[in-house]
C-alpha cells in the first residue's frame, strides 16, 4: 500500500539497498550528514553516539519502531515502514532507541472487545480501520491479536497515544497503566513488510514432468505421372509455427508483489535435464533470463526451418507427405526462497518450457 502506519511523510518506492532488512539514521535532512546503520535493536542510541541526532531515515524490509527515551520507558513510539523519510519534522532530534519488527505480517487479524477480559461486543478486523466509522469507537477495552502486528492509536489517522499489539497477545487495556487505552481506541493499522526479495531459486529438475503432442503443419502431394518409379524431392519452408518458449507460473497465494525481479541462469538446471533438451531450447536457457512478476513472466522465439521431403514415388502414383510438428512441454517445479523483512519463506512456482522445433514427415502412397 502507498499509505503507512506512520504520520511522517514517506517517499515510496525510493532508492533503497534491499540486500538486507535494516534502518539507516541520518543527522541531516534528505539523508545528509552522519549516518548510522542498524540491523538489530538498539535500546539506547547514546551507546552508538546517535541519541537525539536523527533528522531523516530510510527503512528497508521490515518495519521499525522508534522511541523518544532509552528502552522506550515512557511507551511513546513512532512506527516506520519501508521507505525513505527525508524530514522527520516534529520527530527530528528526539529518537533515542529503535527496534525492528521481527514477526511475519501477512494476513493480519485482530479481535477487539468492548469489555475487559475479551467480553462484550466483539469485532474482527484484517485491514486498516478508522473506528469512528464503526459502532465501537472509544469503547474497546481488550483485544486479541491473531496474526500480524498492529499499531493502536487513540486518535484517527494513527495519531494520539500509540501502542503496538503483537500476535499472541490477549490484553486488557488496564495493563497500560496511566496511558490505558480503555475506551480510547479509535484507529487500527496493521504493519506491513517491505517489498519481498527473492534470495534463492531452485529448479527441481529431478521432478520435472514432460509431455509430447503432435500437430499437422502441412500436407504435400508429390505426383509421378511417368511410367517409371522416380525419386522426387520437395523443400518446404516452415516459419511461424516453430519456436521455443518459456514461462513462469507463481503460486496462487504468492507473497511476491508486482515488480519483484529475480534471475534464472543455466546454472539452476540439472545437467542431465539440460542435456536432453533440443539445441534451440538450450540456446535460450544458456542466455538466462530475468523474471519480473506481473511484467515479464514469459518469453518466446520463433525458429525457421526447411523441411526436405524426399519420396520414392511409384509410376503413375501420388505420395502424400504429411509434415508433423512434435511439441515437447517440460514442467519443472521451482522453489523460491523469499525474504520478508527478517523472515525467509519458501514458496512453490512452476517453470514451463515448450519446444516446437521437432519436425517429422510421414508418407502414404496413393494410386
């Protein structure tokens, strides 16, 4: 989504280093001045000589939350999801601690209740919501997080008092002490991971399946009107019907988003599988290709062929020469390793190769 659970202006997409999940703090606007790279939690930035220094920041991968005092002792937080924040404005020179969100964030779900102890009216939410449009605004007294991590805010637009609600938590709001959310909750926002990154591609060539089909390209009639047997030769040009193609098919429940890219090279293929392919298909795979989800998921190349028909035709007879295309399709299971924030998950895909370069000729004598 283009919106974020923070109230600070964010540029996204932007120029980010996606090699890992991290937070980069800068002591100048527009990412100028001194900087500090964080890949793990830092409860006290003074230890790293960067307390109250941050004026702009970049988040790559998982969300982070920052606090204004060490160890987040006062409970005041601000959340930053993936993107570039060129000017923190009111939050400039106040960040004293930072923590990454390590949990998986797909399929968020939270249950809120109007009474303590998970009692009273229950409402379930799986998206960002403004409770001002609901029948439980400023009435929630407890919650249960089923999936994800949620930012709870006392005012609309992720403003006011804020708390993070994590998976597995079943809380009465009285546990928040003086800043209790009891009958104050007005806004819910599920945190989201940054752009998924494919960090590994494995083609399971040992489990590849293949099928063969045949298609009639043309039928040539070779006539011999003489009284003696003749060897007749005809050259037939085949163009548009022949070629090779490759395509990637992702899982229906893929975590990859449009625009995610990754490369596939010949080194991903088992040699025994690769050697059994036609020279035209091997040529394509040797060059490698780049997949961009939702943009470039298939490729094709036409191949021209000359088919030479040689028929020994009896006297005063006709030979029917049927030019056949043998189509070979290979379906190769693929395992993609995908980094989501600080998590690496595996998902299935399929790589399909179609080889339409094999031609044969079948003859039939007609008298």
